[in-house]
């Protein structure tokens, strides 16, 4: 790549589009004639008012978010939402959770502090290699909500359908696949995600919530986790993560300029398809996730030999790539290929894999 940049396959914080970085660099010292950086300006200023409202408007437009859904910018990343969800949505004190990976399991454990949590499905016994089908979901029609993690970064699995739950709202952690495809928000009560995969640098979570689900105040609710309060204050009850919101706006505008989320989906399927086709034909490398549950964002694979896996990772660094080591819970390798990863990056990885396999038979 140009300017000495490498192909960064990090699961997050992840690679960002060069045009976004260039625009941020050009505006670093003097944003739109303000005479100051976005990092320096008051969140109560007219300049910043345009930024935060512009970010919300762009996301609503690009993702086709219905008018009866609020878009919130919240601190604490996706993990803080593990607590915010039950605190805001539990009315009867019951919820269903699908445990399909490390972060879904973490959300489940946190929710158990606040109510009666039922495991509607779990793939933990198979080391989270698959996503449950609709008929495998054991759902309670009286639950306050059903919770899923839409893409499991560590294990390389992704929900390829919208769960049907009747009147029970679906809550989805889409940290690692949001903005990579169109979403029918009417099938969800809450969609949220940490920003550091497809939406910008780390530092905040974006929460999209149906308005009727807000306002169920619990005793001792932490003030910054109150969705209704955050909506009423336009995500500025306190000083928001101002620069993260600005970068988020640039990322959404880049997606729009590229042709929108449908184009992102096409690119994601092509990138991941190239890797999976190679893995399926390879004698050395094997994919980790079951075929019908494979993620378009995180491709996990291994050789079966831990020492050979280490050699692969070490040599990949020398070949101009980074962060291909798999998570310790899975081992092997992981290629995270979010929106910003160009096709050339995947082609570079494939060529390296072909040569590695040829030289390590």
C-alpha cells in the first residue's frame, strides 16, 4: 500500500478508509474555518451542533432508520450496553439470550444481575462454531426482549437471518457487522454497536432504539445509561465523545459516497467468498466456523499445527500484513475484513496463503 501502510486485519480497532483519514488530517488544525480542531471545540457550539446532527442525519439516511427510532451516541463502548439493555428494557424482569460467542456470553452474565435470564440457544458446547436456526430457538413469548450478537468476532460466525419473535423485541449487538449490509430496523427493538469496527475509532457505541422502548425507568438507574434521558438531550447530557462522533460522521459519509450499504454488502460477500473458496479447496488450511454460519467480517482458519500457525503469523508480518493471529479461544488465524479493507488486501493475503501452503506441505 501507499505511504508505507500495511494491510491491517485487526478485529478492532480496525482499518479505516484512507479518504476518511485524509479528510480528518486536512481538518485537524482548522475545521471548516472555525480556527480550531474538532478536538478543541465546545460541544455546545454551532460548529459541533452541525457535526452531531449531521452524523445522526447521515446514519438515518444511509441505514434507512425509521422515524420512530432514536439514534444515540453513548460512551463505554458496546460492553456498557450489556448493562444498559436490561436496565432500560426489563419490565417484567425476564429476557431471552442466545449465547453464540464470547461477547454474547458476557452480555448474558451481566444481564443476570438484573433479572431472570433464559438461555434461548447456545453453541458453547461446540466452541461457538455455529448459529442457531429459527427452529432451534427456545423463546418465551412473555420475555421483555430477545438478545443476540449478530456477528461473533472471535469465532467468525454471523446470523444470516432476522429472528422471528412475535411481539418480543429483538436486541442485536451489531458491533462488527453494522453498516456492512442493509438492516430492516422494524424487525428489531434495539440495534447497537461499538464504533471501532465499521464506524470509526474506539470511544463510543451507537444505539438505535425504538421510541416506545424508552422511559421504563428503574430505581437507581445510572444517569448515563438512561436511553430516554440521552434521547431528550440529543446524546449531550454530558460532554459526548466529540471526536469519535465526528469520525463516525466521516465514515458514514464515505459509505454513502461508495454507493451505500448494499455496495458494502456486495464487497463483503466478495471478499469473504474469495477466502472461503480457498479454504474449502485447501489441503493445509481449514475454516473454523460451520459453513452455514460463516461471517462475512471475520474469517477464522487454522492449519491444525500450532507451530505452523505461529510461523504463518510471523511470516505474514514480514509480508506487509498485521493482526492475523487468531484469538486465544480459537487459535489459528483470523482475517477481519471490515468495510475499509480493499479487495487488494484480500488478494494479497490469498497470494501469501498460496505460497505458504506450497512451501509447507
